[in-house]
C-alpha cells in the first residue's frame, strides 16, 4: 500500500493538523518533567529529544507507522544478511564488520565472520609495522606519510574519523586524504613529502573509479620519478578493494591488498579495510575500541523496543518534520572541532542512501524522501547561518552534538562552547516574545525584528568525551537512523544509481576536450558552448 494511504500515515496527518500550532513553550509548561522524560541513553550517548514538536501521542503514532511499515522485520532482515539491497541483489552487512560478539553471520550459507576477523588481523599487523617503522620504503626508510587515495565512501568515513580521533593519533605520522580529481588536491597534499617515506593506500571498492584511479596513477608516477625502480611500488602502495582482479591489473600484488566484500556499501565501509588509514593513524587498539562503540549501538538498535530506540526515535522525528511539516533540510551541528568533517560524512551517508524518488517496488514515490543534510561545527555556524534557523521562514530541524570533557581543556573554552550549545537549543525552542521584549523596555518598530518565534525543533546528543567508542556509537546511530527512514520512505537505501549519469556524460565529454581536431559536438547548445569555450582557453 502507498505510504500516504496507510491508516497510520493518515492518523499522523490528522494529528499534525490538530497539533501543528502547539508551542514548545506550552508543552514544557504543561510537563515539568519533559526535559528529563524525553531523553534516552544508549551505547554511552545521551539523547535529549524533548525540544521537538511532539507529544506522547505523536510518538505513539510515529512508532505505529514504523511498525506498520515493517521496521522491526526490516532490522532483523538486515542483521541476518537477507539481500535487502534488491537492485544490486546484495546483503547489507556493515554490522558484521564490527560484530564483536563474533556470532555467525551467514551470507549465501557461509559465515562471513572468519573472513572479517582475518582481514582485521592483517590490517592490525600491517598498521603496527607501519607505526613501528618496520614496514620500510624502497630505500629502507620508515614511512612518515600515509596518503589515502579514495573518494566518497572510500574517503569520507576514514577522513572524518581520522580528524575526530586526532588526539589518539601518532603525531609523527602524517595521515592525509586525497579524493578530488582536481590535480590540486594531490599536488598540495604531497607538497614537501619525501616519496621515500610515503605510503599510498589506494582505496576503492570497485577499483575503477575515475578520480581514484587517476590520482593513483599520478601517485605511482610521483613515486617512481623519485625512486626510479618499479619494485618500489610493492613497498609504497597497498590497495583496499573488493576486486582482486582490478587491483592486480593496476600493478599491486594480492599480498598488498586488503579485502572487503560486496555486502559492504561504500558509505557504510569505515569499519572494513577502508578504515586502514585510520587504523594506522590511531593504532589497532583504538580502532577496536571504535568498533566496540559501533557494535554497542548496533546491539541497541537491534534489541531495544521502538519507543526506547535511539536510531528509531531520531529517524521517526525526521519523518515527522520531513513529511508532515514539510521541512526540507536537516542540520547537524557538532560542537566539537574534531568533528568538523562529521557533517560531510553524514551528507554522503544520508543523501546517497535516501535521496531517491522511486520506491523499492519501482514506483514513483508520492511523498518526500531524504532531506538535504548539512552543517558546520559550532560555534562557527552561529556567526554565519544560524540567523536563518532562528528567524527564517523555513523550519530547519537540527541535531546539536557535544561532549562533556574536552581533549584540550584550555581555560574556560569548553564551558563557553557548551554554554553556547545549550543556549542555542533553548533559544530555538522558546524564542523571545514581544511581551518579553516590552518588559525589557524595548518599544517601537524594532520589536518585530527582535522577536524570536521559537518552536524550532532540535535534538541534543551528548557524549562523555570524544573517544573512539563514542565516535563509533555516534556514527552507527546515524547509519541506523538513515536505515529507519529508508524503510518508512520505502526506498532502497543501499544503491546509488543517481550518480551514474554524470559519470557517463563526463566520459563522453572528456575526449571532446582533447586539443587535437575539431570534435563533432552533438550535445545541447549550452554543453556544446561550454566545451568550445573551455577548448579555446585551456591551459596547454
Ligand atoms: O559515485 C558514487 C560512489 O559509487 C560511492 O557510492 C562510493 O562510495 C564512491 O563512488 C567510491 O567508489 P569506489 O570505492 O568504488 O571507488
């Protein structure tokens, strides 16, 4: 049945009609316990969802919708390795990558855990050797630079986590990430690096991605130009991929390849061998701690009833705003500088997963699916775009993420940071009325400008400290939130056909940019004109 025709959906629509004007000021006034009642702890994270425009009835109706859409069954199917990625006929088992309980997870009748554990063990052995200076380069020098070359899911997760967990990293080892096919990215990343001390990790699920292969070839040329011996490739290049054949074709020996599997989606692959640069940066023990955090959230998600289930609550709140209030974006505002790439990771996780307009059955959906996800770390955003969140004409539901203990407890910085986080959520919820302004002595035309309507919904997520465990739990929380929403919106959250057309067109345009001859351009007039303009002015 079409989602919007389900009785549970209709009940929510009616409920929305009745309650949409309810103000958080009234909801809090009517229930002094609200700020502690609408909270939850899981996997070391604390969630306060009291500043959402919901009543107990709203949450009951949202959970009823989740039940009716088959969420509990869908969760079981994912964890059990059913082929829920139907358009690619694949299981979706990123949870097996951090299955610390090691319970068997069968795919096609075979337990995947021995292979998962074997790759983790190889990664740990390699990471230890690089960190200890035992994995030396072609000239016998220890590696001081590790450059991950990958893009999308083969970049964003480990890049985000390497930044987030910097305090756990070996500061003598520079771990950096090159993704963009823009040569500037590579050139600036390796500027000042000595090829004799530089290890490249070529990370690509398919090992055919244009950007990654281009950067990888450039990296090989850069290395060989300095070291002047093909044999150097074996010491300076390792690969992370699902395709041994493509890795071999590129010239990296299977012994230097770390495997993962087609049942790991790119944007869900941080816990696979794609996490190798992170493991080298923070060490296998800290990496294992991160996996524990992921696993703790996985267990919570799989086991907790919907009304006490953090990913389900966050997911259904997003549905409430997206589908009933018409919110089109979702802000993720991390009050921790180390999390400055967290929103970028979530953008791929969420938008590549749920940015779909066709249902799992192949019909066009008649309801809104994934929102635009965006964000910058606090407090920077406060002095940039928060104006619109406070007083703009559209509702921007937002998650505020903070930690109670800083890794850098300088003076009173952290109290000031957290005071801002807490104050923002209160200001957004309760605003400031014209009466309050008058009581403060304000008169005249400025009252309209200085009035804050409030009633702007937020979640607050707090961790004790940004440890590997906390980062794992936080990342898994969002993975599962995205899953919940994909089930409600009836989309396949695990394919990404929408990125293909641009790739195909780029390969058609590329030869037309080559300097030789005058190409017979058969595109639309804009595309043709852009190609001609570029050809006429290109650098070479
Ligand atoms: O183009 C999108 C995409 O396929 C992502 O889903 C993926 O994470 C990224 O490209 C990189 O793909 P690969 O790991 O195969 O290089």
